[in-house]
C-alpha cells in the first residue's frame, strides 16, 4: 500500500520510518512526510505557546 503525505501529496519511496502518523478527531489516520511533519510540529508548538501565554 502506498503511503501518501496528507499535506503535500508526496509519495513515500521506500522506508516510512521518518513519516509521522497523525490521528484526527474522528480517529482517522493520516500520514505526513518528514518535511511536513517538521512543519506540523512547529505549528503545534506555536499554537501551544500562544495558548500557554
Ligand atoms: Zn508532505
């Protein structure tokens, strides 16, 4: 089965070890390529820090 990034549509070539698995509020899984996963983490951290302050 192909692994496709849910954000940019990149198709995994070979290993998906670096790919992130996200679960949305409905419990659906989506995959993020390493690049998007990095961006996504940054988004979450930014959101957390704004909520925190
Ligand atoms: Zn991506």
